C-alpha cells in the first residue's frame, strides 16, 4: 500500500495448513526423483495446481502461467539440478505477482552473482542499481542468483530475506 515502494521481493508459496507442503520442498522432491530416474509428474502436478489456484484467486486469466510451468517442468526433467529446481518456486511466484500487480518482473538470475562460498559478488549491487533505477516498479524473486559458472545457485533457506537486503543495499 506504500505508494513509494518500488520493489517487492517474493518467496515461494509456503504451507497453507499443517498437513501441507512448501512449494520449495516439493520442487526439491521433483529433482530428487529425476536424479533417481523416477517419474515426478504427480509431485509436479501438485505444484502446478498450487500456482493455478493462486492465479485464480487473484483473478488472473486462466492458463496465465501454463507455458512457463511446462518449461520449468521440462528443464527439471532434463536434470537441471537441485538449485535450479528449488529456485523455481520464487521465480514462478514472482512472475505471478508481477502479472497481478502490473509491475515488471526482474529475474535474480540475471543480476545476483553468488560466489562459491555463498557470499554475494560485489558487482551484484551495481547490476541491480542499474536495472532498478529507471523509476518503474519491480517484482524480484528471492533465494537465488547465478554462479560464476553461469548456473542457477540458491542461498540457504530464508534466502528471500538475504535477497531483500541485497536489493535494499543496491538501491
């Protein structure tokens, strides 16, 4: 509700009730099944259903994320690894919230560089400032960035808060 707010950093959907599972945990499950050579379609269908439900509750058009959801599932199936799989919860939620708010989606993968030791590369702050200084409003996914080798890399659990601090420092 703050009219001066220009960036929102989102996390993946969590539990809706005590018996529910966090989206990030389900994505880790999908990746583990792929690694074992087992089908993950049932688990991924539950993830898709979660996002479809959220989109519907927000009044967004039916099928608004279908293409992106299919692409994410396909990439996980090809063995993209646990960091990629886990990061997609924030990625998908940021896409959804950007559509809902009418704000611009900014992919952390293009701006946040995470060193091998888990620290944030110094150039990250300049990259973020450059992209986010145009005066528009942005939705930024938390929890992940990219390694020096160009692969999606996640922070430890709670990484959305880390991303929020990174974006705040950059701005």
